[in-house]
C-alpha cells in the first residue's frame, strides 16, 4: 500500500534534508552559481570517459580490433575504399565498415594515441590530445622525416573518414552491445610546434567494456610484416592458444592472398618472426591444417611475452 507523506513531513524534508540530500542540494546550488561558460566546460569534461589502466610497456586494445579484419593485412598499393562492407570477425560480432580500409600501421597510430590519452591526467587535454609528430612517430617505430610525417597525416585522415558499425552478441542473459561512429572525430595540425590536436571518439571507450587486451609494445615493434603483427595481437587476446584452421586465420586477418598455399607460406614466415621476438615458444601446422601455438611456460610478467589484461578480458569466442 502506497503511503502519501503528510504536508508537515514534506515541509520538514525541505527545511531539514537528510545528509545525502543536503550534499546533493549544496552541489546543485554551487553548480548553478557558476557562469554559463564554466558550467558548460564542467559538463563537457564529465562526458569524457576514462580508459582502463595498463602498464607503460604495453598498449591497451579492445579485443574487437584484435580478433577481426578491421585493421587488416593489406598489401602495399592494394588499399581500397569500401561502403558498408562486412568485415571478417569471430562468431557473435558483426562489423560493417565504410571508408578506406585500415591496416596494421593505422592500428599503431590508434593504439599509441589511446596510450597517450590514457596517460594524460588533465581531462580537458585528454579530450583534445596534443601529439608531437616526431616523438609520436618514434614511439610507433617510424622515422620522423617528410615521408613519415605525410604518412601520419594520411593515417589520421583514414581514421577520421570512417563509419564503423559494430554489434556484439553478449549472450542470452547480457543482450548485445552496439557501437557506431568514426574512430577519430577530428584532428588539426599546428605548424607552430609541429603537432596534431586529435579528438578520439569518446564512445570508443565502450569497446573496452566488451573486452580488452594488453599487447607488449616492444615485441610488436620488432615485427616486420603486417601478418606477424596481426597474429601477435590475435593470440594476445586469448587466455590460452587453441588450434585454428589456416582458412579461418586467412579470413579473419583480411588477407588478400588468392591461393591458400601462398598464405600458408606467409604464415610460416610470420610465425618465425613471433618466435624470434620472444612472443611464442613454438608452433606447428597439424594434419588437419590447424595452426597450434605454444607459449613460453613463464607468466607474461616474468617472461615479457604476450601480455593479457588482468581484468575485463573476454576469453575465447566460439566460431574460430
């Protein structure tokens, strides 16, 4: 039965609010006393979501970026623009993409920008991130000359001129998660100090809630081929390696090899890179044409191998 408070009780609450109500009332009155410009600035800062925390030697990446062809393996000179194209991904994830296809170089740019954003303590500077060109290029293993600077500008253009639609099935009890938007909202170049002002789409943080991984950055910088880099991220995003069909890997990484035998040759070379970089202990292709990967027996923290998140990490998705 619903009880209607008496007039005296209502007056008493207005004159003598409870402690939580009094605190909220005080905050509301203080906020209202600020100038409209200051109120708008505070509201804008509150809308900037925080990224997870990860060690400086790693980069935090949403698993969706590591387990799909969103950042694919694209041959030099073969990049193309697409419209509403379905991107290869694991079961339960649907990705539709419009824009110039993204590769592992674009992945490096976004990963490093997210890393700088996560390390920025000032909320306002975190919203509009200042990136100095030469240190940024050095951090992703690229030269800071004219060609490197032009490449970075082109990559930022590609990350901005995108429309990504992602839907993730979280299971019968959790429903689904959806994301739609660009990866980078906008960027500006400052001739004065040779830097970019970059605004990463704040909704991108939502992809971390679905699952994310720490990737060992120095290991990645040792890798030369895009396929090796993609495999490094893919296997980092799983708690334990499991056998994967070669045809599945070819599909998931977005390889443009027309013949499976050519992809298998590239795969062998890429896996040798991972062994040399210390990311994996060994690998083989079994009679069922599945790739089996063996990690080092030590933990990632002890060995410096492929690192995994300690929390918020989603495990192996079915369909691989």
